C-alpha cells in the first residue's frame, strides 16, 4: 500500500443484525474505530485475508486494547468470544507475533 493521508489500510466493518464482522485489520485500526465511535468489544468476528502488514498490523492492538480495557474497567469485559478467521498456517504466525508484540502477559 502506498501511504497517504487520504487512504487507510484495509479494515472493513460489516454489521448484520447483532453481529459485527471486521474484515482485515490494517495498521491504524484502533484510531479509526475510536474516530468512528465503534465499540471494538462488540466485534464478533475478524477475518484476515492475508498476512501483509496493511491487512494485519492492527490485530494485536485490538486484542491488547480489550485486555487493557478490562484491567481498568471490569464492567467492560467482552461478553462473547472474539473469533478470528485467517489463512491456513496463521495460528503459528500468530503465536510468534504474540510473543514479539505482547510477551509479558500469559492468559
């Protein structure tokens, strides 16, 4: 992706009845969700199309933000599990990413 002030990396929120599906998590995702007034704790599913940073870099921040939000506000605990769908082999990549970006917390 060519960086620009007029474009954001991939992240598309789809709302279907009570379900919220986030397709891709480009960098800057949390800032955009906050700007738009979207409660990230109500996102039910995240789909990752592929593991380029402009589609994936916002995944760990959204997961981390949920943990931190709960630590400081116990009433804001996620009510339903967050389900992540990604290409085959992503689980191993996620484990490595998790160890690099958030090594101190075991949950």
